[in-house]
C-alpha cells in the first residue's frame, strides 16, 4: 500500500492526491498468489536506481508504484516519465501526484538521452504526466526528447506512451513527425467506466488519436492498453478490442488493476490467469499483431522484447500478403 502523502519540491509533506482526500476509504482486497512479487533487492536494481537519481530523472516505475520495478530495473529497463512528476488530471486509478505542475526542465531531454546511453538501452519507453496547462500539451518536449535520444544513441528504438493531447491542435502531428518507433496511448478501461475511472479523458477521442497516428504514418507501430478488474464486463472488453482494430492498432496490453491506496478506485475483481489467456486468444483472432495479457502486464513491461516480436509479426504478415 502506498501512502497518499508525498514530498514533491516542498520540504513540507503535501497531499499527493488532494482531490481524493475527502473520499471514504475503500476496502482493499487481498491479492491472490498469482499477483504477488518480491521486493527489489538486486545489484542491477541498485545500479539502475543510481543512474536515474544521478540524472535527476523521474520514472513511472516509481511514481505509479509498478509491481514489476524489481524485475525491470534489475535488467536496466526503465520507463522515463518526462515533464515532471505532477499531473494536471486526477484519474481514479493512478498514483501519480495531482496538482499544479512546475515549469518544464529544458535540460531534461539531454538528461534522458544521457541516461539511455549510460544504461545501454536497445529499446526505451518515454511517457509523461498530462500537461493540460501547456499550449501543446507537451508535444514539443516529447519531440526534443526523441531527437536527443536519436543523437546520443542512434541504434536505440524509441517507444512513447503519450497523453491524449485533448484540445491541443497540431500536438499529435508534431509528435508523430518526430518518428518514434512505437506510438502508445492507453485507453485504460472500457468506455462505460470513463466517468468514474478516467473523468478527464474521452474514450472516442483516444480511439481517434490512435487512428490518426496511422493516417499520418502508416508504418508506425501503434499500441494501447487497458486494466481489468475495474468492474468491466467481458463483452465490453471485446467491443473495445473491435474499436482498436477499427483504428488499426497493432499491439494490445491487458493487465490487472491494483489499487494504490484506500482513496483510489477499489479493485472490483482479480481476473484469473486463465481469463487473461482467453482475452489474449480472442485478441489475436481479431487481428492484433501482438498481445500481452496477464495479471502483471503493464504497458512497458518487456517492451524491448515485445517490440522485436511485433516487428517480426509484421514481417510475417507482409510475406503472407505478398
């Protein structure tokens, strides 16, 4: 369980989620055996943590309380979260702090690129908080980070996990023009849950954003992910798969929602490994090139290996159609 108090650019403790402070505590369900992970203690984990801290970087691995941090950091895999650690939105599932963000760090692109090179990453994932306060939603900053990584580590493939750039004209186009290898934007949950789980977003805007990426660059891989255990019905998940396929999305991830604190949306159910396997089977049948569905699946978990498999899957498909 993660505390809702945190220190963010302030020597005094501040409320991490002020918008949730008034909510009554919700019941926290006991995790089943298949969802438990060991605390990180390895040498590789410590080395990755040192590189992140030395470069004064933020990772979603830490901010979102990812259960896979020990495994990923041991292998020197990390998902960098740019544009600060304070989000302008307040999703009911997310443990990233909510509030008024600080000014952008103009040195951040070079710092991220330096860390990528130090870690020797073959594939890097870059995500961000929502920055609705910026005229372009942070599109230019994404662009600068991509360019800096390309300059420092030209062989590294780049995956971005972006916000929706809602009501920010030209933002998406600018990011796509920077040529990341994978464009990821998560739907997070089925449309019927948006008002309670993702109130600041719009489901069909997110679908359209993913579709627009393909229109701008048909060669770019697109990816999206959802959590289950938020009260969704199976048929709603299957309809969401169809919506993503209409948008020509290549890669789908499905993972179990885990409640960060008692103030967050409660876990309505723990989906079994067999149910995840069923979702994976159906998703492949619907035409996704790549599917990752398991209790501990997260958007950037095994991202490098998955990218290699994604690329191979496209090549096989092209050979069949030729």
